[in-house]
C-alpha cells in the first residue's frame, strides 16, 4: 500500500468495496448472497468478476448502485466511490450518481428496453435526466451516441421500437445509454451472454475501444473465464458469495492457486489447455464406442432388425425445410430454414452441428427425430427413410433415436415424479413388468450419477444439471442407438457442463451410442465431437473432422467462429 | 397498421352475424309458438296474434326472416313496442341518457380505479394496499342491485344528499349517484388489475435499467411503469362494457332512469319481449363496436402488435 | 495468435488467494436429500395453509355448503309457509330475523336460499369447465384450422354479454327451474373458460417435455391429456373458483329482475327484490339475504385469489 501523499489520480481507487455483505429475505429467514467481499477498481481499469450462477457476482455489482432486486439489502460493509461511501446514501441522492457517475449495461437486451417507447426516446431521456442535453439537442446527441456504439443509420434508428432491432443492435443501444452521460465507472453485467458468438466479439471489441478512449473504468461481470481474461486486467473469482481468488488476469489463468479456481480453469472449454486434454480423451472414447457399436450392429443384423444394420447409422440427404410465413394480407413469404443439407454419421461417433441462431441446426435435429416433415430430401436411419415409415414402424423407430433438449427447466414435466418421467418411455413401449421397469429406472439413475432415492422427487427440487441427467436417463431408457443432443449443455454452468460432457462421453463408450450434437458453442465441441458441420443460414458451410476444423479451417465463416471464441487466443502452457 | 385494423374489422363481421343470428334463433326458433312466448303471460286476441305474426314475418322461411331482421337493425327500424310508440323513437330518447350515465361511470372507474390501483401496486403489502384490496373484494361480492338501493336508501332517502330517483331530470348531479353505483363493481376490477400490473412491472428488467440511467423515481413510475401497466387495463375496459350494460339495466331500474337500461328493465318486468329483444340487440352491436375500438386503442398503446 | 490481453498504464493489483475452506470444492451439483419430496401441488398446499385469505374462505365455503345441503339442521320452519297475519312483524323467538311482506320467516328463507345459489354456482361452473376446457384445449393444442373455427364460435358466444343473453333467453321461458338458469348461464359462460384454457394450453405446449413425449412415441392426443392439461390446470382452477362467485351473483340479478328462479323457489335474489319496498319503510329484512349472498360470493372470490397467489409460478421455488 502506498502512502497517501504519493498517490496520483491514477493511483487513487475509483471504487473500493470493503467487506460487503448482502442478504435477501426468504420465508425461512435472511439468506446471505454476498459475504465479506472486498475489491478495488482503479480509474480506467477493467476489472472482471467471474463466477457461476449463484456466486453473487451480479448481486455485488447491483448493490453498488443500490439496485438490488426484491428484498435484497446491504447489511454490512462500505462501498466507497470517488472518495464517498455510497452504501449509506439515500435513494433520492442516488439518482444523481446513477447514469452520470456510474453507468450500467444490463444483460438481456430484449427485456431491458421498454417495448412501448421508441429507442431514441429512451436514449434522450437518459440525456435529459443527467443534464447532458434536452429536446432537439438531445436527439442529435442520441444519434451520435448510437453511431459511437456501432449502429449504422443511427438517425433513422432513433424512431424505431426495440422489437424492430436485432439482439446485437439492442445491446449497442444499451451501451449507448450506459455511456451517454460519460460515467466514470461502467458496470457491464454479462453484456453479451444473450448474443451470438460472432456478434459478441464485435460488441466487446467496440466496448473496449470506447472505454479506453473515454478513460471509463469497467466492472465486467461474466461467467466465462476466457472472456474475462481477454478483456480485463484484473480478475476476481467468486463462488457462493465469497471471493475465492483475485489478481492479474493472466497470472490467475496460468497459475491458479485456489483449488476452486483450478477446477474452473481446467473446465473452461474455451481455453487452449482444455482443448488439448479433450482431444486426447476424445480419441480414446471414440475407439471404444465404435467397438461397442460394431457389436450392437452385429447383433442386429443377426436377429430381427428394423433395417439393414449399416455402418452409417444416419444418412441425411439433400434435406430442405421451407416455412411459409404470413406477411401482410394474403401474402406468404417462404423462409428457408434448412437448405440442401447432407451428411453421414457413422456408428459410435459424434457429429457436431455448430451454428449461430437462425442457422437451421435445431430444425435439422427435429427432422432427424421425425418430428418435422422435410420439404425435400430425406433422412435415412439404418437404411430406412424416416418419412416413409408407417405408424407401427415409426413407433419402433422412436425407440432407437432419442432427444435431449436444451432447457433443463422445461424438459421435465413438473407434475411427474422423476420415477414416472424415466419410466414413461418403458411404459409407452410396454417394456417389462412393473418390477422390471423399476429396476431399470434404478439402473439408469446409477448410470447418470444420481442417487436412487431421487426417484420419488419432483423436478422442482433438482438443479439444472441434475435435471439434465434425468433427461439423459430418460433418453437412454429404451437403449437407443442415436441420441440427438440439441444444445444439451448450453444452459449449464461451466463446472456442471464439464461433468455432463464427461458423462455423455462415458455413456457413449459404454453403450456404443451415436451422438448428433447441436450447439452454438464451438469451444465445447472439442470435448465431444469427432466430426463437425458448420452451418450458417440454413446451409452447411464447412464439414470436416474435428482436428481439421480447429487446426486448418477452410472457410471464412469457420475462421470467424473460431476467432470469436472468447479467450481462445490465450495459450496456456504448463 | 392498416392491415391490423382491416383484419380486426374482418374478424368482427362473422362474429356480428353469428351473434345476431344466435339471438334471433334463440327467440324465434325455440320450440313452441314464438308469439305466445313473446306475449309472455298475457293472453292475446287472435287478431293481435295475427298482426304480430305478420310483423315478425313468421310465415316466411327462416333465412328471409333473419335477413329482414338484419335489415331492421341497419335501418334502425325495430317496429313498435306494445305501448304503441316506435321502438326507434324510444331508443333515440333513451340512448343519450344512458350514454351520459355510462360515460360518467367510466370516468369514475378509470380515474379512481387506476389511481388507487397505482398507489396500491407501488406499496404492495402495505396498509393502503391491504385495505383497498379488501374493499374491492367486498364491492365485487355484493351484487350491484344491493349496492344500488343501499346507496339509494342511505344517501338518497335517509340522508337526503341527492334525490333518490332521477326520473326526468337527468342533470349531472342527479346522475352522479347512479353513476357511482354503476361504476362500483368495475372500479373494483380495474383497481385490482392495475395493482397487479403495476406490481409486476415494477420488477421488470427495463424498469431497473431506467432507474440505472439516473431517472428519478417519479419519472420511472410515470413513464415506464404506468404506461406499460395500462395496456391490460385498456383491454379489460372493453370487456367491461358488457358488465356496464348489464349493470345499467339494474341501476337505471332502481333509480328510475329512462335510459336504454331502464327501458329494458321495464320491458322485462312487464314481459314485453319484442322490446327487450330489440334493445338487447342494439347493446350487442355497441358492444362489438366498442371492442373493436378497444383493440385499436390497444394497438396504439403497444407497438409490438401493430405488425402481427 | 498472440495474446490479446490488456495490460496497462493502470495500477497492477496484487494476487489474493482465499483459504481453501472458502468455496471448498465439495461435490459439484450434489443433490440435497434432506427434505421430504414435494410436487408443485404439495408446495402450493403448504403455502395455502398459512394464508389467512384461504383459511377464512374455506370456512365460509364449507359453512355455505353445509347449510345448503342440510338446511333442516339450522331451522325447522318451512320457508314457504307464509301467513299474511305475520306480515312485517319483527324478530321473535324462533324467528330471529322476523317476517317479510308475505309473512314468511326471513331466517328460514335465508337458510334455504343457500341451496339455490350453491346449486346454480356449482352447476354452471361444472358445465362451463367441461365445455370450456375441451374447447380450449383442443383449440390451443392442435392450432391451425381447429383453432380458427373453434375460436370464431367462442367469439360469437363471447360477443353477447352474459347478463344480456340471459335476460333475452330467460324471459322466453314461462316455466323456469334451477336447471333452466344453469343451462342459460352455462351456454354463455363457457367462452370465458375456453379462452383461459386455450391460453394455458398454448403456454404449456411450448415446453420441451411435450416434444420429448412425442419423440417417445406417445400420440398427440395422449400427450395432450397426460402432459399438457395437467400443467394447464392452475389458471383454470383459479378462474373457475372466481367465476363460481360471479355466477351466483348473476343468478341473483336475474331473480331480482324477476326472470330468474320462479317465485316458488327460495332465492336470495328474489327475496331481495321483494324486500325492496320495505326498505323505504325502514325495515331491515332486506339485509339478511343480501348479507348472506355477499358473504357466500366473497368466500368464493377470496378462495380464487388465494389460489392464484399460491399457484403463481413466479413465487414458487424453482
């Protein structure tokens, strides 16, 4: 610590939090969310707080500007901003701090803009409230701010409503609002989590440039370690309301000292270290899976089988899906969601379909599952065209191809106990007696790493990761050959994500499963895929084995996706 | 936007035809002699019965009857009531009175309902909120006719603040009490709806962002919370018109107001079915049109649906 | 690729490491098995049990149902026994509320009046639930043409306000019974329930577990019955409870106008209507049926409110 007389303005902390405690009121008493957090942000510095959900990172950030939701309250500690303790300031006085001294860029761009007012109006009112500009001058300034945030045709955009903007555009508008009064500190709460990965990079680059130019300090909240390391000088790792480790970003990544941080670094998919270890493990899994799959195939061709047991269990041929959208009176426009997609999946392997939102990847998944009829082309499963199956054959087909969906909170019927959920496939296909079914459910729960007593419980008592395990158990109940994972791990925290991916790999090796893995996250793919299909706007852009895609990408779009991986450029040797 | 209006109008047409057809069918297609039904408990001389039969075109095939009935609606020709006056004349006299009454009730319920609801929503769980909530529950539970003549008795007769019946004098002061009674139940619903809406919107993300921008609390509530909370209230007011119409019948009956409702009331108690049918048909038409207007107002308030 | 990391002209902060007990890496994502299993309904029940609104309304509703089912437990006087000689006499022993204009015992009529109200309320609600839920569920789940046609039909009935339609219809029937009233009210009350059911089904159907069910091979109809409808019940139950109250008011209003239940039936609405004139003479007999009616309706509406708060997905723990 330097002595007071020798501190330059640059060395005086802009924000200093000391021993902050925040708790919420619940039915059973106060619940602490933040415990004894201390941090410092210097002028012009970018500090990132990294943590999983429930770690208290957002709560800490919101408590700075007294915007805690619901019953949250700061119960102890000091928040010293620009020399003054603002934790005790009244709500009325806080109005002068917010916006002009401390700005906020919130997380979800759709819900954070008022849908009934024009975007321009919402920027102008920020300007007026902070005494920057009023009336016509405000309009001019608002257009300038939008342009500064990277939005083209800013003037005409002012007159539009939020729902007319794309996600990235809305986030830029929010950035414009956050920086409109040139605050000294900008709190960016997961500013790009809800956006596509290529847009993320653009926006973050832009934000970086702006804040450097303006000398704004940034407190960046994120769950992505790679992103934090890339954008911040100082990194703070939080878990369960406490600071676990903090220090210069690169140092923490290269030499994490706390066991929790070490786990986090090891599991972060975007970091190069993870990629290296994953590809080695993956090769082993693949070998094993292919062996088991061969055995399964041999069994099938020997006994009564559904189709001809082939090597390529799934063949998609010139698959196309066109939706008719209604625009205006009696006019329909065609929207091509999937455009002439063809690929083959070998037994026992994993093919990943990677694409941003709107690329058509989920539509492909639904057609492979037989839940959506293709407009053209066909899906051939085990030698048989899925669309041409009769009712009984479709029923048999369903046993062999099963899905796992993205949202763990919507994937299980809240009215069904875990037992009923996993038993349903067995019951529907009339497998075994009641006792046999129960035994199978127990077996499945073991396989996915859940205690058997969970059977009697209901989904609302389980966490996201646990629900996905139940979903996996349900998918495996009928011993399928192909499992379609539609963004199955995208909604999970990093550590849980890692666990589930490991589980999926283990199950694949044990049962010779074939996976079709749909995701928007190219970084995750390394751990689980053998082949990669990159899709954009309905068409396949690149199709190659995993090592080729990462090592030698052929197409520009693939390169863009790889570039956009946050923290992807950070190489960590050991 | 034009497409949205056009679509709403188009949707209204089959509903209008269907509703009028339904009413007509209910009245005229029921088993038994419709004329006897129309006459109610009164005995009719064969001559009058024949006259009625002709007037209602009962010797014609059904679809022609219905078309003539529709034509009657559009030309505002509803025949004559039992007392001899043309129904349209009675209507022309009664309508403005009811409009005045309904308008006053609407103002009362909207201004006070939204106002109190806003305060209750802002201070959810507080003393004002609980009191107001209980009060609204009581208002909804007590039927309007009970409120009606309780008010009439206490305020009109016992304490003599305003004249207990209106009769011919339809000034604003005279109509004030009936308007309050008419709007009472709706006021309770508007209050609860506003309260829920406001409480919900207070926790919305965009409200937090607005506060983070540095806007004063007052502005956040006025510009962001209130505006968004009004949208469901507006939708409700359209459906509420039905309640007002039904309530008007009772209220006008109790306070002896010669509006549309009062006429229906008297016609019902006297058993004059044709008048009832005609007047109710008019009210239904007004209801459909009002709902159309409410839909348009909704589009004006919420830009998201203009392009749906 | 080089390391694109910000280093700076800014102050470099020191490396801090918390002691290992902090965020001790126990099992990631362990299942908490300490409490007894709870489903959504168990949660809701636990929540309801503590609410005063629920407790009070349950008491009221149970009381009303008991009175309606076993009126003889509460009074031995025949409500239809009216002797004009007793007309307008005040309360005496055994006749605590006095006599009305016809000389009927007001207390007895107040007790027996519960039956008509409860029968109408329950009858209409039950009919409306059956018709409305079937209509709404089919409409919401299958969408497309089914939805368009069914919605139009519902709109047509919806376009005629309940009371107005009831007035038109009821005055055409000369012999009316309770079931006439039930039938007429149900005929125009179902569209409201259909709308609620349709909305609830549409939002339930968007969940992944519906797609998972179909991907298992469960037919669409069975998915609707097994998965979608049970998850749509919450708003339906709330609306049904509150509507029950409003149907009782509707019947009372019709009886008040003289076109509801026939005068041979004991009805609160009819009694209130008859007692109107007496109010001006300073009598209080109007208050008894009026209060009974208000309390009954209040009970159902409060129950609906309590249910809505308990079943609100936002306040349930995730």
